[in-house]
C-alpha cells in the first residue's frame, strides 16, 4: 500500500514539474511572437514551431566528460571489458 501511495505521489510530482516547464515554454514563445508582432497564420505557425522545438540545456561537467570519453572510446574502437576499463579511467582522471 505504501509503495502504491509513493508511486502515485511521484507521478503527480512529475506531471506538475512537466506542466511547469510547458507553461514556461508557452510564456516564452508568446513573448517572442508578440515582439515580432506576428498575427494570424504566421503566429500559429511560429507558436507551433516554437513549442515543438527542444530546449537545449547545457551539459553538466559530468555529462561533458561522459560525452568526450565515449567519443574517445569509439575512436579507439574499444569493446566490452576494454571499453569499461577505459571509461572508468577516463571518467575518474578528468
């Protein structure tokens, strides 16, 4: 019963966080459309494209390390245990 309750609460939290980001995105797109004084079909097209666009978030330092180490391991064509060992060393050294 506790697991079910926790699952429901976590799901509700995730939906709330998602709704917040969508609202922020809608506000930003509306502001941009207003600045450009778009009307009618032009505004609809702009809003559709703006809302559909993925928001680019900068990588954290750990994500950046992972990206670089993965690229290096791929260039070296490492597989299996060799790749795991390389990645472990690469991620801990940088």
